[in-house]
C-alpha cells in the first residue's frame, strides 16, 4: 500500500498523545476513545472524509486533532 506524503499511522500519533501506553495498540485505542468522546472533533473529522477503519490520519485530520486536543 502506498502512503501519501504527510500521512501518519494512527498508532504513531496515538503514541505521541499516550507515551506511557504499554503498546502502540493500546495508545491507538485510547486516542480513538478520546476522539469518539469529543463530539465536535468527531463531527469535523467525519465532515472531512475521515475513515474510522483506516490505518492512517491525513495531514488535515492531524491538524483537526491538534486543534481540539492540543499538540501532543
């Protein structure tokens, strides 16, 4: 699978927000839980074409996440 420039694995971004998580998978689960609970962020992501089952965040999605959650 080819990855577009600027795309980041969900687990990589999650580890930035949850550096003490014992595994990348747990960090990803924690980040996805936070995103789901933040209804405004979740809505914005969905409006911008977010794919919840994808493995990557686009640069635009990362920007939205940082706007709502702050920089990791």
